């Protein structure tokens, strides 16, 4: 299942305005936002554990980007 996380991050990031919405969404609502934007990853329906793993990966990518700038 967690092999799908990079695909989830890519799909989420490619969606218009998703990253901006992610940055302003509360910690408790991020899984819902990811599930709303990315409903399926490689023919696999989004569930809570995948959404949570995707949120963690997105947070990590944003932290890396902030460190570089």
C-alpha cells in the first residue's frame, strides 16, 4: 500500500491550488483534503491510512522545499 505514496503526492501536487489549500488546512483536516483531491491512486481507492501516509510525505516535501529557499 505505501508504495503508492509517491504517486499520491504527485497527483496531489499536480492538482490546481492543492498545495496552497494544504498549507492553510488544519492538521486535523489534511487527510480529508488529500482524500478529496486524490480519490484513487493506481486504481486503489483512497483510505485513511494511505491519506495519512500521503499527508506525511507532502509535509516532508514542503519542509525540504522550505529549507532549500
